[in-house]
């Protein structure tokens, strides 16, 4: 309980702990250097004399940046639910290195945005949608373009616009997702700001995360849902199912 005690003390005295503080600092079990990450993937004891779980952290953290190697990036993508072929990993890693030239740290949301850009032409794409919210029930009409270029339209009712939207998307794609969490926030400043929707869902007991961005929050939500659905459909074609495990083995 060292970490939770430290965090309680922070709140009581109003003084944050430095990130480079041993054991309880945010960087105590964070690894960014490429050789450190390679060693951690092979044997965590190489760079850690104690287990983060024993002092109150959930797991070690792989901080992805310009020093990270392809194995670390691939491992993080796998933890987010992406199973890629060799050529796909190579392409995404090239995009990752280009992004590292612009920013020091690459987050999970950044990786998911890279994957969304790389696969935007694959799977179902949103053609149009209409949402009406009258009284206690909302109605959604979505029109998608399927992988073969055909148009698919479905409607659904729900307890609010987002619930109705996800129901229509499930009917159109045939993919059933159980929503665990959903949030939206603004990305950017002023007139250029865009809405980013993030969701966590379950399919056959496995957790997946999806993101979508648009100037329209409802459209961003639809793109986040399709991000997960298209990933599942690709995995189904390959005959594999991805599990989510962020801890370092």
C-alpha cells in the first residue's frame, strides 16, 4: 500500500510527488529506452528489483518514444487489441517513428489514431447518419459502405442518441458489442477544435478500445464504434481473437 498511502498524503498536504521519485514516482516503473524495453519484454527482473504490484502499482509502464523499438510498439498494439501481419507492423512502425519526430511521447490514443488512419479504407465506412431525440427515446438511421462498396442502411431506437446510434451500427455490421465505458472530449483550440470519442467495449468476454475524431461528437462516437467493429471483422477473417493485457510478463 506504499503507492496508495503516498497518493493519500499528496491529497492531504497538496504537494505532488516528483515523477522521478523512487518507488512512488510516476516514472518509477516506466521504461522508455529501447534497450530497457527489449530487456523488459524478455525478463522484467533485468531492470526491476521489485514488482510494481507489490508496492501498489498495477504494472510496469512502457513509455513509447523515439528510443522504442519495433518489438515494444508491436507489444503495445497487441495489448490494445490489434493483431497485425509482418508487413502491417512494418508500416505502422514507420508511421510511429515519423510521429516521434514531432512529439516526445506516443500515447495509446496516438497509436490508435495511427491504426485508424492505416485502415480507414478497410471494413465498414460511415456514409451518413440521422439522429432524432424525441421524449425518452431516440431514433438513429445509419448508412454504411461495406468492404465491397455496397450501401447498408439500418435504424434503431435507444435510451438516448448514442445508445440508438450503437444499436443501428450493430444491426448494420452484425457485430454485437457490450459497452463498458464511453467518454468524449475536445481536441484542439477554438474553431479548429474537434471532438474525440473514446470507448471501451467487450466482445465474447474480451475487452477492446476504440477512438474516433470529428467536428461532430456523435459522428466521432460512430467512428470509435466502427474502429472496434472493423478490427474484430479483420481478426475474424484471420481466425484469431485478440486479448487485452497491458502488464509486462
